[in-house]
């Protein structure tokens, strides 16, 4: 192996104080020939603050003051990373990256016979959902965990399903990362060549031909598609398809230096491989089936109920367990179940029974959740065809579902959690309101409201909580954990104000938390995971 020692040269052409400004401009070039480097990833490692350089190597990035103590990293496949303390940077800087020069021994795919196989999400869902987390001017990356097995395999192609045409073509970079099962996270790159392609955006499977790159990998990897922003106005987003539920693992991040996050869905993404025929075939399209179904006596709605029991449930018949009731079970049951699996195996998570509350009729799921998670009936301007059924849904949970679970599973009746996100978070707070208004013993001891839709019903919850008398007594028997993503600017004011309303109730112990760098959908799973930890601590 031959290696050039990396160095950085930063030229200053003017300056500003980092303590009064947050805009950094500059250009990235190849250290050897001074050629501009396009599409270099620029950002704060592990944080969702970043951008990419333009075709001429130029860049501009705004750094919030809270990140001034961090370093700005410049990263590109095939080059050494460069990191510079933000406090040392000045405007109009030039950053030089050194290319990695290596000689690698040839890797062969060994086996009795190689066969072609497609690995990953191969089939679309019955309902065609589209991811709306990112906009057209965002630099972001999505990926699917691909399990290749113990034999080396050659990656010959990658496929991503796009749901609609776009007049403009788009640029992409294909990346591969090792997936660390113990950490449940993608880690370092496993292929150090730049795979940059531009394609027309036509509805259907978007195919990336990877045969010329001789990509040979083994084990569990994250196959990722990086979307390169066009840098000009008026470009429509790319609508790619996602599926709810299932055991596969997907990840996304706001830029290729940010932290990986898990979405509440899976990307319709797969890879074509040449692989040893003895390698066991893994089905990543498996759908998690409900443990039982229950028809609500009040609304007549049939609910799919998903149950995960503690790993030692059958081995310890003398034990009773706390129960966590999770709304939007069609989307969130699988990722949260996987989280609990990993934490229990590491002895970092108290054993709980997880109940995911979902819908049997997936075609009506959005309308039914709008109805069930809201009260009162929505205003016409809110465009909710169905709404206002929160009271009946609350009765279904407390009078039908919880008694059924307590009868059929070994539970601790005084230790129940209710978790929900968005409108589901609104319903969690509505359920808390029912407890406080009646003064009766609550069905739930823990409430987790992630990014609750506090705007609903002309801020109905504000009005109702303001009318509550301050609770008498100092013992906090009810735990409330309410969270928000830092990028949810439209919810920030309501979040803080409502948090203070909750804290005025002396019988309620309240914890508020904002997840840095996360948007509305990205803040859901971290909130539930942290909520589980807080449940375990009580």
C-alpha cells in the first residue's frame, strides 16, 4: 500500500468573527492539481448540519451559534477527511483535500457456482406511500440494510422505486457502509470509490448499473443513495416509495456527515448481486402479522394488535411485566420491538410487554387515525374528512383493550405507558387530560407525547388544561415525557408554553426534550426509545 500523508491548506481572503457570524463560504480543491472538487460533503460530523460543494467546488454553509464549538469536516470518497475547528474559520476559505493512493490485492468471489439474486425490498406495498421528509434543495442520504451472508458477493446494480415523473434529471451518489448489528447503526464506508450517476426521473424502478465498479462485499451492509441538490430554484422533489411495517432496517440522514436516523418506514430499495448459490436467501419483505384483532364495541372499527413479549417471558411464569401501548402500530411496532430486543440482550432495558395498536384496513388507516386521535371535531379548514373520535378511542383502549391484555398476559396493572407521535402525541395528552379531569385512578402511569399536534382544534388542549385546578399534593405519580424535533420551528412556541401548563400540575412529573437536528418524522423513534428508558428508570 502506498499512502500520501494528508495535509490541509486554508487560504484566507477576508474574515469575520465566528462569534458574530454563522455563514461560512469557500471552495474545495484537489491538493495535487488545484482542480475544483464537486459534491464534497461538508458538515459537522454526527450532527444534521451540512451541505455539499457545487460543481465548481464552491460552498456556503450556515452554522448555528450552538455549534460554534464543533469542527467543520470536509469529506469525499477517495480523499482524506479534513476537520477544522469552526472557531478558527474565516470567510472565503480554500480547502485542499488529498487523494488516497492505495494498491489493493484483488478480491475474488469464491464459490462452487455464482447465481444472480436480488436482495432487499423487492415488492411494493399494497398502498403506495411516499416519503416527504426532505425537499428538493436538501442534501440527504437514504439506505437499506442488505444482508449478504458470509460469502463475498459482487454488487452489480441498485434499484430504488420512484413514484412519479420529474421533468429534470437528478444526480446521485451510491455509497456502501458496514452495518454494526451490536450498535444497530451503519458505521464506516466499505467501498472507497466514487459512484456518481445522473438519471432521468421516471416513475418506476430507477436502476443504477454498478457492474463497472467491481464492488465486492460481504456480511451486513447499508446500501445507500445520496441525493445531490441541484442548487437552482424551481426543481421539484423526487418522490420515492416507502413501505410500512416489516423486519427490514432502513436509515436516513440529512447529509453524509450527519448522524443516521431510523424512519418509521422502509425504502423500496434493493441490490442485484452475483452470489454463491449456497448462501441462504433472506426475505426482507416479510410482513409482521398481528397477534390478535379486536373489534371496538363503540366504533365498530377492527384493530390489529401486535404483541412483543419479553425474552424471558415463558421461562419466568412467576413474573409480571409493565406494558407499553404504542399508537400507529402499523408503522412503529417493528422498529421499537427491534430496539427492545437489542436493549434486553444487553441488559440495558427493563423487560416490558409491547402492544402496538394498528389498523386492519390499511387503505383507511390515515382517515381512521385522524378520527381516533382527535377530539373535538376538526374545523372545516383543517380538511379532515373524519375527526373527533378520540373519546370513543380512549374508551376502547381503557375499557376493552387494557382489560383484555391484563386478562391474557402477566402484567403489572399499575405500570402502563401510552406512546404516540404527531396526532398520536396529541391523543396521548388528551388521554392525560381525561385522567386529570375525572380525578380517577389513571389507566396509565407514563405518557410519551412525541411532537404532539398542539395546534389541533384551535389549541383545544391549551384551553382545557388552563381550566384545570392545580393538583393538590406533592407526590408525582404520573410521568409525562414530551418531545420535539429542533427543526419543527412551527411547533416550538406551543411546545414550550404547553410544557409550562403541564408543569403547573403538581401531581404530574414533566420532562421536556428537544432533539437537535431532527425534523418531525425523524424525532418519533428517538422519543419512543428515550421514553422506554425513562419508563425503565421509574
